[in-house]
C-alpha cells in the first residue's frame, strides 16, 4: 500500500511540475513578444477654413496608435460653429485595413458603430456607419508633432 501511494504521489508531482513549467514558458514567451512589439502613431487631419474668416475652420482629425495588430485611437469632427463629434476607436489592423468599433458623442447622444479605415502613405480612408452620420472621409496624413 505504501509503495502504491508513493508511486501515485510521485506521478502527481511530475504532472504538477510539468504543468507549472509549461505555463511559465508560455507566459515568458508572451512577455518577450509584447516587449518586441513596435508601437507606431499615425496622425491625419483636414482643415476647412471659412472664406470670410480664414482663422475660423472646421477640422477632422484622426490619431491612431498601432501596437502589433491592435489599434486604438481618436476620431473627431470639430466644426467651428456646430456641435462637435468626439470619439475613440479600438480594433485590429490587417494589411493596412483597420476594422474598429467607434464610440462617439454628438449632440449629447452616445453612439457606437463599426468603421473601416484604409491606411496609405498619404491618407486614411474612413468608411462605416449610416450615411447620415457623416463618418465617411478621406483625411490627409500629417506629422503628429504639428
């Protein structure tokens, strides 16, 4: 009886140690991958000055932070004389196309829509939501330090 208990105990100990080592390796691998992930920030902006008052302008802006295939950012429409739309987005990027959930406030109402953003060297092409929301736009790439 004592011998079989020792064998069972030894077998359980081997399984526990093996499982513990396996999880440790997985965790270390994830930490190594996240440490080497490149974080890139992209900025896009359009300005529409008023003819009569050039200092007054409507602004569309998009700021994206990409880490691996994860994207977070802000997409805002800031008209000079109307209610603004400010929002955040989170999603994933594959082959320069971002699919994201966009959560925004406009005219005192909160809304959430799915959007797509196609990134090029010169612009961001945004589409999604119903046409009356006015989310579809082409924004010019700018230096984030501007």
